[in-house]
């Protein structure tokens, strides 16, 4: 298992639509292991492959609380097949948009079909945090970020902040050193 760098806004790859996974081979299994290691180290509860620079339709989740046994879940080629009209609001954050949180309204329940690591078709009916996380991560696979679900004013403000931080990190500051955000140095977003 290796920690992978997590892409940070405004990296244009975060807007890329991911390709379907065509087989579960050693490379796919290694990617899953690396994604879990990276997600846990960040720390986070969900990660899409595109967030580590791999444009494949693959998600890792673990919603277990700190005092609970880990519950790693893998979703390959996930697809929302139905969503409730009822919505629920959760404060969301994202490893690719470090230290920024905003309340987002999404369908309260979703049905998602996907493949597991044994390439078996599965389906889950999710509500609560699982529904929110699945929608958030599937959005990533489609090049959509959670900030796309908030007001244009807030979205523009946070985007400008991250563009400025990326520019400063790339150019260095007056002291001649390149400054990267704390979270980026620790592989967290």
C-alpha cells in the first residue's frame, strides 16, 4: 500500500469524467489498497479514484466512527438508478477542497448499482450519511464537485481562494520557498 497524492482544487483533472473499470486485476486491487491507505491517512471517509489522478469509476468508503471497527467498502462503476424526491442537508467537505465545508441538499435516499471487487453485481439502497457520501463520490466520477451544489457566489469565492493558493504554491513566496498547504503535504485534502 502506498499513499498517493490527492488532487486539490483547481486541478483540472477533478473536472474530468472517469472511464468505466473494465476488469478487476492486480493493478485495480493495488489502486483500491492505495486509495484506502490515502483516505485513512488524510483522514477521510470517501475517495474517488480521480482524486488520486486515476480517471476510473471506482470509489472507496468507510463510514465507521473512530471507536468502531473499520468498514471498508468498494464501489466499482457505481450508478445511481433512483433517487428520492425528499432531500436531506448535510455539511459536506472534500479531501480535494481542504478545510472548506458547506451545507448541501441532496436526495435523502438513493439506490445505487455497482460491482464489487469480485466483479459481482450489487445494489444498495442508501439513506443518511451513506446516501450523501455515495452521491458526493459519484459526482467526482462525473467531474462534479460538492461546491457545484452551492450558490455561485460561495463557489466563486472558494474557487478563487484555491486558485490563489495554487499560484502561490507554484511560484513560491517572497522568501523563495514553495509553500504548499499543510493538508497537501500530509496527503489530505
